[in-house]
């Protein structure tokens, strides 16, 4: 989970950078768009890593087959919804 926490902290740092940039009078639009694309990629990557960790955690917990099935269905439903 430490790796996931680090990813979130990097995303927060990227967002703070964009926030700081847009408060400038003469901000660089191209740079902001590039940062937003990077943030979007980071969030997508985080989502995949989080789902993978959750699936692995399910396999290591003492869960019933039904509980594992429900968690996997939730992950898949959300993953393909967006």
C-alpha cells in the first residue's frame, strides 16, 4: 500500500503544480494541458494498480467465494463503466 500512497502523493503534487500555474497572470496554456494529460495518465495508472492490489488482497484473505466474486464484480463494473 505504500506504493499506492506514493502515487497519490505524486498526483497531489501534480495537481498543486497546476493550481499554482493557473493563478499566474501569464500562465502557459500548453504546459497546463500537458500537466493535465500527465495527471489523467497518473490517475488511470493508480486505478489499475489499486484494483490489482485489491484483487491480490482478496486472494490472501479468508473470504468466501461469494465475497470474492462480489468484490471482483464491483471492480470490473467500475473499471468498464468509465
